[in-house]
């Protein structure tokens, strides 16, 4: 089923589809299009057919699940696993071997260094930095420009350098 959908969508010249053995049928299509409106339209067309591709205007070497959006110039490195319905926004960087929980939002310019474990429904603000190996629990908000240097084990809102609970 995946191969026939990929073949049908190749008629659009601005689309780049990447398929690898790492992804199951629902996560094997990555759509990278310069035109955001066309990217959204195509996602809707495929979604109606029961295919749930990952929209990508950036570079994704890790694994992302259905409904995830990877913005322009965002980078997701090897070994990273991104949950369902996440947003990795424009210019965000997620380094190697990270785990990003479902419905998490990583804002423009934020950096998540290697080996991090980010919970579900976490919001990481613009320009925030999550240092290497950090764990962040579910339902946490990291403010703009914050630098997280220690694990966050209690949900809440964290701001500052280093990040502290508000």
C-alpha cells in the first residue's frame, strides 16, 4: 500500500518522498515541499486515504510518527524517536538518540541536545536549550531562552538560566 501511494504522489515535482525500512506504513512517507500550503493540501489528501505522513520542511534522520510536523530548517538527528502529533518548529534542532513524547511542541530555534527524554505534552519555548541527557516529565512548559541543566521531575513551568520552577 505504501509503495502505490508513493508512486501516485510522485507526480508532484516539488515533493521529496523518503522511504526506508525503519518506518512502518503509517510513518514511511516524509513530505518535504517548499510551499507550506501545498504541503498541507497533500497531507489532507493522503490523510483521507488513510495514510498519515510526516510533513517535513527540514532534515529528519530519526523516526517520527503520524501527525508530526517538522518545520523548515529543523534538524532531527539519527536515533531520535518523535511521538504522535508533535511539532518540531522552524529552525529547531533535536540531536541524536532523543525520545520526544506525543503532542510535544518544540518552538523555533530551540535545541534539544543528545540522549534527552522529553515527556508528553511538553512545550519548549523559542531559543530554549535542553542540555545533553536531560529528562523532562509530562505536561511541562519550558520558557523562551531557558537553559535546562538538570532533570525536571515535577510538571510545571520553568524559566531562566539555569531553568527553575516558577
